């Protein structure tokens, strides 16, 4: 691959953005927060139907490290969510973001984030919310009800817009 320079990283991030702009996903959107910092992105993922999260939209903060694409990007869910793979602080535990399974394509990561909402990964390395994981295993119906209530409170379209406005006001 040659030497990883800031210019190469920037070029790669611009390529990722161009792919998303040329072939947008119907249910996931992502773009840089500003033109001056291509390493910080904002993403919105619509929850899949037939899940406790259906009808919800989730905002994420995505950060490309200076070593991208050699190292995985970071994703934080800024919309509160009750999910085994998302810590109470919003850290996302997605296998595709782990260094040994990393997929260096933002489009793939967005699709995996949406798939995570359809089915949590209960593998030890991906569980970041023990309470949600335990409830998911021991009482799937109870988990679904709690996740749905949480989604209705925080991730409905109006709640997501309010959260996005709040996030932008902190900048």
C-alpha cells in the first residue's frame, strides 16, 4: 500500500464519501460534519422493520482515525438505545469495527450497524451492555418491550431531530 500519509487518508475518506453520494443507501446516511474535518462524520441509521426498534432512527458519531483504512473507525451512538452491543455511553461493539474483523468500507459498516439492530451479537467481545444482553437471553419478549419503550422515548423521528439539534448546538 505504500506509506500512509495524511493526504492518502484524506483521499481514501473522500472516496468513501463519493461512493455514498453516488450510490446512497435507502436507510442509512452518513457524511462529514464539516468540510474542514473529513475525519468526523455524522450518520443516521433507520431501524429495520419487525424489530423492537422499528420506526426509530439512530444518530451516530463516526470518527476516522489518522491510520484509516489500516485501523477501524470509531462509532458512537448519540441517540440513547437499549441494546446489548451499545454501551450506556453510546460506544458501539460491532464485530466489523474490531481490528481483527475490520471492514474498511463505510458503506459496509453502515449496513452492519443496521443489521445489529435486527439481531444483536451476543459474543463476548461485542456485548457492551450486560443488562440488555442478559434480558435478551433470559426474556426475549421483555427485552423487546424495554427496547421498544426506550426507542419510543429517544429515537422516534421527532426525538432524533431534537437530539441532532442538541448535538449540533454543542459544537
